[in-house]
């Protein structure tokens, strides 16, 4: 396992991160503990979760993932693990979370972190992330900014000041963003510098062979501002494994949960998946190996977030992230990228 320093922080994180959104719905507590044990034994020290998990979000599954991690974490050496979680934001109807009060103000941020720490059975998290922006932005498969949908939002400086209090108190070591835009990342970075507030050290955005929008603006920002990308959905909800080509009803989140894969329902997604699967097979690779090795190899990716519902999948994903793709394969990927340009932004 390789390790890297995350952004401008002092956090040394494994370049593979265990994502946990399946814990609580698709995976039992025993399953979750087995995955966490295996990940730790494989050298993974970085675990990502969220108060909203497990998925799909609902009142019954709310907080289960953090609870499962907490019952495991209390038996571990806490200082050996880099733990990240997220606060849910506004714009989605989730009355079961703080009565639906999800604005990124001081009251909600404090309530959210206290609840997460209780479920996680720890005194602090290493990375606390805003799950998605408070303001109107195109996220989760939307790709066009619509000014007509503007809504009130908590000023970013106020949010960062609330997070700064938690850092000062030791409840949070570092702060990060998720599902963010170039404007949002730069504004948080500017405010931190101008007002002596915590630097954003990472952005957790979708990045995979079907969605490389990070490269068109955010990659430069990440480089110049020393902010790492935590790449989620590297297999595009399992599409890039090729399993849905053979069987559209194959077991997985897209087939199990209605409306869950809206980002991947666009016109050119299936032709692009078929092309990448065929490329992998021609070079003696599995589609999973091609997809994960590509993401893990990008110079701007600090850590690739993998998830699995079985131990076999987990090991396959860990191994795939360690592969090095030959230059001819990388050139063919670029050719396909230009042919099927970001079909799932």
C-alpha cells in the first residue's frame, strides 16, 4: 500500500480509501467489521463515511454506517486510523436529519458533529467534509448551473468560522469539501487565507472513466491551492465493471434502488462502458482493473475511494488500484475519452 500527505495537512493517508455507504443496508454490522478488518490488514488506514449513510438515505438507515464503524473503532488504535465523515446539506428533503434543518450554520454543524462523534465512539474526526454545497449548484448528475433555482444559503465565511471552532476544540482536525465546483473551492480557499480560518485540504468528487470533469478546472485549483482529490465512484456505481452489460438486472445499487443512478442514465454512457470493457479485455485486464487502475494512477488523485458488498469484491478492488497500466492502454483510454467525452458528468 502506498501513502500520501493529504493536501496541505499532516495527514498521511493510504492511496486507497475504504468507502462505507453500503454498511447498514447492503452490509450487516458483521460484514462491515470484516471489511474494516481486511482493509486495515491490507494497509488501508483511511476510512470515509457520512452521517447520511447508509444509502439510499432514509429514516431507517440514517446513522447506521457511522454506528457500525463506531462499534469497530472502539477496539482499534485510534491514532492509526484516518477517519473522515460528512455533514448532510440542504436542498434535499430529509426530515429525519435534525428535523430537516440542514443549513451549514453554527447550530447545525455543531449538532451534526456531536451526533457523528457519538455514533463513531470517538472524540474527534480527522477530516470533516461538507457533503454537498449549501447553495444552489448542479450536483449528483445535474450538470448545468441554473440561476433560476437560486435559494438563500449560509455565507461560506460563516460556515468556515463554525468549522474553525470545532478545529480549535479538537473535535475536527481538518476540513474538506465534497461535490464542489471550482467557484466553491476557490472561495473557501480565499476566505481561509484572508481570515485565518482552516484550509480546505481535500475535495471528494466523482471521478471515473465516464466522468473526468475534475480535469477541466478543478485539477489546476487542486494543484495551485494544494488540495487533494478524493475520487469517489471510480467504478461508476458498478457500471464500469461491465456487469450490467451482460445483465441489466445484475445485483447492485442501480438495479436495487429506483432512481439511484441518474448520473449514469445519459445517452452515451452505455456505449462508453461497452468500449472501455472491450479495451480492457483486449489487453488481458478485467474491466474493474482498467477502471480502478486508471483512477488510482492520476497525478491529482490523493486517494481512490472503493466500496464493496463482498470480501471478494473488496480484495479485487484493492488489488486493481495497485496495477500500473501500460502506456498503450493509457493512450487508448484517451482516444475513447475524446470519443465519449464525459458522458456522465
